[in-house]
């Protein structure tokens, strides 16, 4: 494709390090009604801060329930953010050309962090607050390995230890993020494992289980709950995780000022909801406060794990064994084991309670897409913009392309913003499978979902 006519046109909108946000934005302050309380799996009553303190530091428990609109980012955390923030906002001009769309497409690129995704935006403050409260080790789960590698990176910066329970199928099929975790000094264990009681029980039930995020969470929670020096850390879903990710959307607002533009549509992929929260919440806060009335936010998930589009809005456990807190969210049932699609980061049975609430209240839309059309979009993007997107992020790209093509039909000049949550340089095996025609599409059967939903906890 000839690009000379693009000469002189701005591609990247960049901020100075001093423009890294000084505060995180807390959308809870702008919700019309407060979130439903989280319940304890032991007492089946609203969970107390003391109960949560067994696995989380008080600072994060405070952020989890805070109703303050802004929360200061500690200077030590901003210092570290400077290694990859502010991340660039880019105009996808060549993709626009390729699609012959009048729409303007922008993406915020979070693949510039050392682990290659948005996840260090929360891994760093989580490690920091735990370190401050005297914790020396963090235990966590990981699916495809992005979160495990992000937390391994963050704990290394604060001289902490890190134990990562990695979904068994990914541990063997996707070895390179495990290598990253080891390089940053973390211990990575295939889950379910013999290290925990819940892991042993799961292996006894099904010795060949591929594992799931829900199972790995159960193991990490047990590890944290049974060791005084250890806390648990979650890479998505929770309110404080969504909060930390709002640096993404806040930076993009400044960058749009530079561009003299405004998004009409914001698109993000959703696994647990944190990168979508990060890019969209600062804008949706304005929408909830009565500005930006026409702004659309579209959450994109895989058809094989259709939490927002086919799940129900109900109380459920965050983990498979039912030892973690119970939250009101869209869920497919805590013992739902999704098929092994390539976007490992999007295979969680539940979703962020805040994202769930916004979808239920129609402040945010949700759509599900199939993985072959997702990879087709990923390749289109890579061939026009250069960056090879993470398969997770490519879910957002699929919908961005669809929306841009609609604009071609209607001849509308809409501005579309999406979060490019990570690069796919460690996911090339998935691309190989796509080119070899080995990817199949999988629609999760309604009957299976209905069955899982019969086992929801009865609270609230
Ligand atoms: C983990 C991950 C996701 C999904 O998690 P969310 O909490 O929904 O953002 C999406 N993209 C990338 C690159 C990831 O690593």
C-alpha cells in the first residue's frame, strides 16, 4: 500500500512523563446507586474488612469500597509508571485507508509495558501496597500468563517473592510467559497442583483436567490464606483493579485534546473487565454525570465464554472451589470450564461487578465474537498498522472494524477509540494455528450454561 499521501499527518499523540495522571478515577462515585455488597463464602453474610484482610492489604480493601471520585496515586508508583507511561495514543490511518471508511480510528497502545500488556498498571500498585503493609510474598493465578508475568515484574521491583498458579493447559502449551516469570524471579506452578488442598481435590476428581482460571484462583487464595507473610493478588475483576487501570482513559482524554477530537465509540475486549474499565470509565463517568450523552462503549467477549451476553446477573463465587468472596456480576457459573480458545485472557466465568452493573443498566453494550473472525481482524490490523495484537485485544479490533465498515455504508465520520491492551508477540503459536486453518469456532451451548447456573450460591 502506498503511504506517501499520509506524509505530514500525525500518527502518535504523546504526553510528557509529568502528565501521567496523579489520581485514579473511581467510577463508584458516579454510579446512580451503590454496588451490591460482597458476601463471605464462610458466613454467607456481607464480608467484613477484617475477613478480607486475611488475603488483601487494608489499603486495597479501602479502595475496593471507596466512594471518593479520585484517589491519589502514590509517588513511588508514578515513578515506576514512568518506565512505560504515558502510553501512546495512535491514529490508525492506514487501517482507515484499508477499510475505506470515513470513520477515524484511534488506539491506546498498552503493549509498551515491559510485560507487554496493560496489567502492570495494577500489578505495580498492588505489589506496592502489600509491601507497605509488611507482606513479603504474593500468590496469584494466571491464564495465558499475562497477569503472572505482570505480577512477577512488579514484585521483582519491590524485592518481593511471587508464586503463580498457571492454568495447566497454558503452562504446557504457552511456555514463554512462564520463562518471563522465572526471569523476573517468580515461581510458576501448573494448576491444579498438589501444593494446595483444593488443588489436590480437583486433581482427584479429574486427573486430566486442563485447569481453569477459577481453579487457579482457588489455589492462590488458599495459599495466601494459610501463610501469614503472603497475600493474594488478582489481575482483573475487582474494583481496585479497574480503578488502577483508569490511567489509560485519563491519559487518552489529554491526548484527544491534542488531536482536537473526541471519541463517539469506545471499544475494549473483556475478560474480567479491567482494560475496558481503564479505557472507558473516565468517559463513562462524564456520561453518568450528564455529559457525552451519545457516547457508546462496547465490551467485546468471545462467543465461547459469553459471560456478558449469555450469563445471568447474579451472586456467584469468583473461584471454582467457592472459597473466595461472592459478588454480584454477570456469570456463567463458577464451575464453568470454557473451551481452550486462544485468547486465554478472556476465559473467566464472571466479570467485574462494575462492568456488569454498567452493562445491566445499558450504560455499556456487550457483544460476543468468534475467534476465526477475530484473527482475521488481527491480521488486517497487523498488515496495516504493523503491531501484532494480542488475541484478546483482537476481539476489540474485530468490532472496531465492523463499526468502521458500518460508517462506510452510512457515510458517517465517527471517531472510534479502542484499547490495544497488549501485543501478541508471545502468542504467535495461535497465529500459526489460524494460518494452518486449525482454529474452530465454538458457541457455548445454552444447556451447559443453564446447568452451571443451578449451582449458584444463595445469598443476597
Ligand atoms: C488479561 C488480558 C486481557 C483481559 O483482561 P481484562 O481484565 O478484561 O482486561 C485483555 N487483553 C490482554 C492483552 C490481557 O493480557
